[in-house]
């Protein structure tokens, strides 16, 4: 606790300092750094929310049917199937993304083969495009999305579904009016978990992306670690945190949840 | 009479009616789709294992496949920087797991057993720590260390890992403690056990599976952490940082071999943990 709150307050102070790494920083209550930083890196902020949001939605759409299938039709293979979905957790995060670089590379497994048999022109490439970055983010999100969805779907009382069927609900109605609303907590938790991770991620953009796919995480890391421009980096981190908090709050309101803690 | 009449007019149950005209092949859409998605999630794992066997020229992996070799398994620890980085990762994971568990268990006990001022604040902070994006956590820790003029290195990485691991340990344990039957502890004390004995003879054995699960999670999170570590590492490299750093100059195949071995170890430990917990019927994951 000490190592979370105190540092957060510290970077607020650091953000308000001016100076450089050679002459040292002094606290000057430079509040204008927030609008300045936001102005300068607006593209990256928008891009982060765009990529993070897109990958979250895709992961949800891809994983919901799979989680549904495992929870409702998995039978005695349930745990094994869930284990298979969660297997990527056991591979080091950086290596997971790196694998995709090998798969998507111009002369890699997929594109190299397709080019050899002349299905694709030699100039075709995937790496460095937004699609590659979003694909990496989405892949990383799949197990994180699957787990809460599965837990929520698994907890649904099958009696409710049968009751709906007895009351002449068609399969579509049973899904839309019983299963989907009852699985909302899982959707809520999964989306929250994935969106926060992916909006702040910079590894996917760094390994799979190019100069035009830089996300805000890359900027914060660069400014902090490479340029040692502590005030700007701190300001950016705080803006990101604030934006996410506001987003979470609005999202919680929209989903009609009383407390986020219920689902985390 | 009215009731009976209504029953005779009841249409056939729609469930049976709808299943009859349903075309057969549609039954396979959902399982087929799910199998494809699961296969897709396994592709990068396959690539990692496969490229550990790739005959790479000049000891750096190219994207192209050059033939099969077990050379990299035989020369696994040949790159001394990489080996050092792996040792750092293992050291930090072990230490941060031990410290975070030692600090997290009493914290979780306090949070679940006692109501005190600041309870809600403590809960919120722990959740915020888990929910906050890693870049923000990393950046704020770095700002903190820089302000205090702490030299960055193994010790700052360790502090950072302990910090995020405690939050996870507390959350996992709190969920377990919610199921703990408090009357068992009261019973032990009624029978003359002092609080210390009651803890070690009753509470601890009951929550041990939870502590084990929390410790395993902490270890896994620590050994895999990249983003937070990349802020507070200074000149020290852990395994994920070394791998990231070598992306631009070329990946030696040993990276994928180590990745494969870590993967296999993790899977075996997970399976063992599940089997152990199955034997104790009271405990669930």
C-alpha cells in the first residue's frame, strides 16, 4: 500500500517540477505541464484508447462463444478445455509477443510461405501496421477475457434457462433475455481488466508496430527511462490514470453497477 | 373443468418443435469455432517451441526456418548475460514471493477478521494497485525512487515486485478467508488454545492451500513482469528485459529454449497444484 499511494503522490510533485536531468529539478507548481503534455501527445492518447478499445471488443466477441461453449457444453472436459485456453499465461509475456513477430514477419512462417507460392505480392507486409499491434493486444487479452466470462457463465443457474424454455422462450430469446444478462458481471470484469491493461501497454506497439503506431505507454517509457524528462512523463502517467478512472466510473454507471469491487 | 380444457389446447412444446427442423451441420458451428480459437491461442506457443529447434545462422534467429537442431538445448547457458538475467529473474521472483506472502497473510487476516478505521480505504488501495495500468505503477515507482535518490538496481526491482505481489496475495487470500468457518477458531480457543496456538493449529492448516495458490500466482507474476520492471531496473536486466533488449539486435535461439522450459515448468507446477488440491476436498482453486 505504502508503495502504491506514496509514489503516486510523488509523481504528482515530480510533474509540477521544472528543470533537466543535468541541473536537477525544482518544484515550481508548473500546472501548465498538463495541458501542454496532453496537447503534444494527443495523437498517442487517442491511438491508445482506439487500439485498446478495439482489441478489447474483438477479444470479447471472439471469446464469448468459446467461454459459453466450454461452460455449457464442455461436460467433463470443461477443466481441460479451460486449461488450454489459459495456456498462454504460462509463456513469458515478451516471448508471446515476440512469437507473433516471427509469425507475421515479411519472410516469416505465414507471409513468407504465401509469397513463395505467389499468393501475395512481395511488397505486402503486416508488421508495423496498426492491425499488427491490435492483433498482438487482442491475442494477449484472450485468456484474460475468457476467465471472467467462463466463471460468470458457469455460475448461471441452469434452472433459469430451463424455466425460460418451459415458458416457451425460443433458443434466441433464452440467450438474449436470460443467459446474456446473467453473464453481464463476467463481461464487465473482462472488459475492465483487458481495457486497462491494453490501453497502457507498450510492448505490443514496440515489437509489432512501427513509427506510426506509438502508444502513450511508449511515450511515457521513453520520456522517463530514455530521455529522463521526469516532469512530462509523470504528467502523462497521471493524465492516463485520470482518464482511465473517469472511463471506469462512466463505464460502471453505464453498466448499472453499484461497486466495481464486486467484480474485481 | 376450465383448467383441464386449457391443458388440452396446449400447443406442443416449442423446444422439441424447433430442434427437429434444425439442420445437422449447424450443430458443429460452435464446437468447431471454439476449437479454432483454442488452436489459434496455441499457435505462438508452438512457434516458441519450434524456433528453439531452428538451425539459426550466426547464433541469431531469423524469421525463416533453416532446419532442425538440438544445439541450443546443449548450449543453453552459453550466453552469460542471458543466464545472469535469468538468475536475476529467479532470485527476484523467489524473494518477492516470500516477502509478499509473509506480509500479505497477516494483512489479509486483519482485513477479513477485524473491522477498523481505514478498512475501506485499504481495500480500495489494494484494488487500485491491481487495476492501475502497469505503466502508471512503474512510472510512479520510478518517480518515487528518483525523488529519494535511490540507486536503481536489484533492490528497487525487488521492492517494486513485493509491492504489486502483496496486493495480489491479499486479494487471493481474502477470497479464501471469506469461506473460513470462524467458529472453528473460537472452538479452539474455548478448548484452551491461546491465539498463537489457534492460528498455527487451526487457521494456518485451513488457509494453507490459499497461501500456496497466492504464492504461486505471485511467483508467476514476478517472473513474467516486464512493464513495471522496465521502469525501475536501472542497469540490471531480468529475463524479460534481456529478451526485449535483444529484439533489435536479433534473438538468440536460447531465448525460445528458456521460454519453452519456463512454460513446461509452469504447466507442470499448475497441474501438480490442481492434483494436490483435488486430494483435499475442502479446498478449491
